């Protein structure tokens, strides 16, 4: 089998890659598209998940970040900066380390998952935690990047969108065509923008068709659905705890052009989908990711998704990113036993004979 060489190499014809673009890669992309057999049967649809948690830093951000960091380096930048709910900072820090650039991240204090923080620390980023939310952090770094020679790598950087659109290409190749419906979590709305761009470009080149784009915000952070900025967004899905999405208009446009919809799901629906996915399908994705599954369940119940439809739900981040929430919501806890074979056997036999 040929070695996968990362998205800048594999999709160079679709990307702003030039001879001067550094060949940066952590072999991101080429993530699995897994059919969900039990959930498909239960819902009466053909449901697949695009497992973006299989990327090198555990989220879809790697696709956009490899492109943005490579271009920053090509353009002579020495430092990159981002605001983040965690995954962007992990990816930025990793690719900056790989490219030999400095990385500064600004995060909302106390509102980023432990695994993500651990990644930024390990990859050697300079980390500033503000007593504010993501939207406020983004405002600050946007202004800072205009004043200082620092490259902004949030998804307002167009190279991020370019890299992230490659996931849509992969889905078309893996399915043989675009799905009827693409379900995706929405936070800052960069990713839904990127997927829609990707599906359109691939369709022009390869006639792969176009899906209806269904985006899902968390109910406590549903600015687009409510059509107003949410000053104090709140959700268990910290990755999408965003009240003023930067790509707001483009998300609305993706939904309108594709005859799709931006919708919302509650924290309870997100957690239910989170557990269901792990227990019934063996797939552990972080809570924000599961907004896509929660959304499919909700819309199928309302008959907004027709029986027999082919649906791809994007699982944006790995479940291991946020171990704290997993331990909080799980009703299974390890049972501590004495180091005694007889006692252990008795307990295990109790489970086997249940
Ligand atoms: N899912 C996960 C796991 C995310 O980390 C994010 C965004 C989204 C979904 C939403 O994607 O913003 O393109 O609509 N995380 C950003 C971050 C904000 O800083 O890591 P979006």
C-alpha cells in the first residue's frame, strides 16, 4: 500500500500549494468513514460517521492547520496566534512545532477540556487563559494580529477553510458520491463553510453530487438559529461554546444553497448521543462532535430526514480529548477490589451470570 502523505500532497491540485509551499505534514486526513450498523437500523437510514478524531492531534483542525501553518511559513512568518476552545490550539501548537514556528494561544480560562490543554502544553505553545469566553478571545487575537507581525490561524484565515474542505472530498471518494445529507456540529461555523466549499468544488470536477447541509449548534450557544449574538454562551460541549460565530453568514449561505438547515440540539440530546455512539457502535467522540448525531436523531424523529436517506455525520473530535466529561456522565465506575483472586473471581462471575 502506498503511504498517505498528508493533505497538502494528496490534494495539491485543489489547494493553494505552490513550489514554495513547505511540505508540511503529520499525515493528516484519510480518516475513516464508518457505517453505523445498529443506529442505521434503529433510525431507518444509512448512517455513516466521518471520524475526524483519527487525525494526528485528534480533530478536524489538522486539515486546516497544516495548510495555514505551511502558508504562514511560506510567507515568512515566525509566529502564529489563535483563540481556541481547545482543538484549534492543539493543532496550531503541533503544526507550529513541526514547522519550527512559535505559537501563541488564547483560551477561555476553565472552559477547555483537559486533553486539549495537555496537548498545547506538550507541543510547547505559549498559553494565555483569559477570564472571558472564546468570542472575546477571538476579538483580541484578531486585533493583535493586525498590529503585530503575527499570523492569525483561526478559521477567518482562508487557508484554514481550504485545508478543511478536503474532508468533503474524502467522503465523496469513500461513498462513491456525496451523501444525501451531511450533518455537522457548528461552533464558529468555519467547518460547515469548508465542507460546503469542498462538496461544490468536487462536484464541479467529478460530478459527485451535493448533499443537504444540516448544521447543529448547541442550544445554549445557538446564535445562528436564534438570529442573535449570545453574549454568555453555555453548553457541556465546550468546543462549540461560541455565541458569535465568525463565519455566520457563510454557514447560513451553505444551509440555504444546499436546501439544508442550521438547527440546534440540547445538552441532554448531545450527551445521549455521546453515550449511544460509544456503547452501541464502539466509537468515542467528544461531546461537541456528537451534536451531529444528536441532530440526525432529532430530525429523523421529526421526519425532516426521510427514511432510507444516506447520511454522513461528522465526528469532529476524539473522545479522549475530554476525559472529565466522560467520567462525569458515565454510570459505570471501576469497582475497587482487594488484591485477592477469590474476591475478584466472585465479582466477575457475578457479572458473567447476570
Ligand atoms: N467540533 C469540535 C470538536 C470543535 O473543536 C469545533 C470548533 C467544532 C466542532 C465547530 O467547528 O468552529 O468550524 O464551526 N472548535 C474551535 C476551536 C472553535 O477553537 O477548537 P467550527
